[in-house]
């Protein structure tokens, strides 16, 4: 597998124009909205009640299209070529920004609110395409890196757009109008370079009823349990982030004693954290969809959300601090670190979830799944507003609201991981494997993305199943010797992963037959099953003859077979050579560099035990 940095995608036509287009869209969205806020709040002479009214109605108008038109947007992205739709959406943005310029110039609130609603429609139309186009443009090992770049670009574009819109309006409506119209035009120009992304469901019959179609797209979301719970995780992130960002203006004023400059600083810290976390996902995950990062992200969100409360739990007596003056106050750097780290772990949380949805959802339904996700996101954002107002009505301070949502995040995370134990299992596997080894992978594209398949691999250490599971993107049902299956601590992971214990005929013939029956059932259900045909760990580093159990499995259920090899494990932690399990002295190869290699797929008629043994020997080569 290529170890090229994700930043190399920015030099490719299949990604760079799309990245620029979506970043410019996020920039313009927030530039317009903040320019509107500055105009209404400071340049129209409105009283406090009028400003408050428009400040509350504006977010509702922007989010309303997500409820009304997300389902239709998902259908458009599925039925038609995506790059063409993006160009039409960008032309629509130019028209909306011209309308917004008229509103700025005339200082007409009705016109500006109409433009705000239409920009919400623009975001609604672009949303399903934004994430559904990535699996078509990127290779499998680029998916996490591409999503990380998109999240990084979006978070920074949001921040810069807010600052630019406010600054432009401070110079007058002409400057703000020029900014948003010019940005929309540049976005359209960059969209013209996006290569074609063919329709994934060209025969789709368009349903014009938004209510019945909304119900239908939500059905696509709940169809796959892992996808549904990933979508719930994404929506929960919007709730968590929504509570923080909605409370931020008052938190800045009353708890940090700062001006608008301090609020911008705090947003910048959070955005930089999100960008850094999003980019680090590729490195930490080894270029694959690693959902083990999701629990890590949720832990960080809780820990540093809680610390934000303890860092400043009472209002401050200071007022009108500049950004530099705030940084000079006692305890400010702890708050700075908390906001950066909340953003960092937010990146760990959100990027793998989006990549998981993209990799697990059916390609012909992905746009509609994303549309359903956007509907749920909108609901959770509304819920965040209601939560904040409800907590305030109960007398909680803003710091206490932060404390409440951090604790709630821990409870929600625990609930999600009990619903989808795979998340927690991958997290524990990721921690164990990346602590003990440095892993390189090759040939993972040979493993089918969907449908049943049998993996066969050499057996070197007690950690082999975890290494293979942590390397392959899809969940795997492992067949493993029952004594390894019952190892304390690891047993929890194996049971969570639904591994299949097996014993020799002389040890437990009933368990042996039950294992073969479970393997057949798993393959019939379309899962990947991995077996170690040697029948036990190697005692000398060499590959033992493969047993005939693989032929028995294929005779009953003919499925494609992928030979795999673990390289460099002999002599490492938990192999029998020089390990605490085999000899008295400590292992000499802690943090060993190892490889997992997947070979070309074999048809079941060609996959005899001898043929598979030869393939695995060739894949392993001399690196035992």
C-alpha cells in the first residue's frame, strides 16, 4: 500500500478542485451569515429586542431547508452525474449572493432572510454530494485521508469566512457584497475542473413528495445497524458541538471577560484542533477506516469538556479583554489547551465515522444515506438549542451546561458502544496492536469490499487475529483454537468480534462440528471468515502443512478465497520464540516492524489446501 501523504491528493485533479469548491462554499456560507449578523447588530439602528428576534429566527431559516429538501437532494445526487450537479449548485449560489448583495445595499431584512433561507437550500443540495463523491474519486486507502482534508478545510474555511464576513461588513455593504459574489464566482470556476462522477442509481424514479421521501431515506439509514449507529454518532457530534458554539458568545463575555476578538480566538483554537485531529486520523489509522479512533475521540471530548468546566467554573470580574489581554490572565492557557484538545478529539471522532458510512453503505444508496444523516443532524442541532435553553431555564450557568453535555457525552458513548461492540473492540485492538507492533500492509484491495470470502493465513503469534482484524477494513469472523479464544482480556475482544472457537477432533469433536456449522452460516450471511489452516502456532517460525479443513468449508460453501501472510512476527511479542509464553527471557522484538500481505483472490475450485499453502509461503517469503 502506498504510504504517500494525504496532502498529495491536493495535487490531483480527482480531489483538488472538489476540495477547493467545498472549502469556498463553506467560507462563503459563513462570510455571508456573519456579515448579516454585523449588519443587523451594529449598522441598522435596531433595538435590543429586534436584534434578539432576528438573531433567533436566522438559524431557524437556515436549517429549515435541511428538513424540507434533504431527501430530494439525496435523490438528485444518486440519479445524476455529481460534478454536473455541483456546477448547477454553484451557479445557484452566485444568484443567491447577488440577492444578498441587494439586501446588504438596501438594508432590507426580508431580502436578507430570503437569501439566508436559499443559502440553507444551497448547503442542503451540496451536502449529499460532498461525502458521496469521495468514494468515487478516491481509492480505498485514501478515504480516511480525503475525509480528513475535507473536515480540515471546512473547519478552517468556516473560521476564516466568519472573520472575513465581519471585517468586510465593517467597511460597508459594498465590500461585503463584493466578497460573497466574488467567492461564489471563484467556487463555480473551480467546480468546472471537477472530473465526472457517474450517477450511482441512474434508473431511480424521482419522488417529488418530500415527506414520504424523507421517511424513505431514513429507512436507508437504519437498514444497516453499523451505518445507523455511525450516523447517530455523527449527529450526536453536531449536538455536542452545537451546545458549545451556541453558548460561546455569552461564555466569552461572562466567563472569559473577553470581547468579540476573544470569541474569534476561541473559535480559531477549536477549528485548528479539529483540523489537526482530522489530518492525524490518516496517520493514526494507517491509511484505513479505523473506527477504533471513535472511542478515543469520545473519551477526549468528555475529558477536556469536563476540564473546561473545572478550568473556569465561575464568572470572571474582568471585562472587555482583548485576545492578548485574555491570554495574559491566570488560567487562560489551560482554557486554550482545552479548546484545542476538544477540537483535536472531535476530529478523531467524526472523520472515521464519515469514512465508515462511506465504506459500509451501498454505493447506489450512499447519497440518500448522507441526506438522511443531514436530516438527523438538523434535528440534533435543534435539540442542542433546546438543551441549552432548558438548562439555562433550570438555572445552570454556561460552565455548568458545558459540564452537563460532557457528562452526557460519556453516557451516550457508552450506550453506542454497547449497541455496536465493534467500535469498542476495534479501539482495544488498535491500542494493543499499535503498542506492541509497527504494521505495514499490502494488497488489502484484494479483499472484497462486500460479500462472503474466506481468508487463509499463517499462524505465528497469539495476536494474529487482532493484527489481521486491525488491518482489514471489514469485520471478520475468526476461527481460532479454543485455548487462544479463552485467553483472559483477549477473550473479551474475541467474543465481541464473534470469533468461532474450534478444537481438534480428539479434544472436542462436538466443538469441532459446531465450528464448521458456524463458519458455513457466517459465509451464507455474506461475512468474511478467516482461518489459520496450520491448526496451531508455529513452534519454529516455519509454515506447517495446511490441514484439509479449508477444503471441507469450500466444499459446503464455495466462496472466493484470499491467501494472506503475516511477515516479521517470529521472535516478536507473543510469538513462541523468546516470548514470556514460551521461554523465560523477555521478548527481544518489542515494537517490531511487521507486515500483513493479502494476495490475489482464488476461485474456490482452485483453492486446495496445498495450493493455498504454496500461495501463503510465497507471500511470506523469507521474512518469518
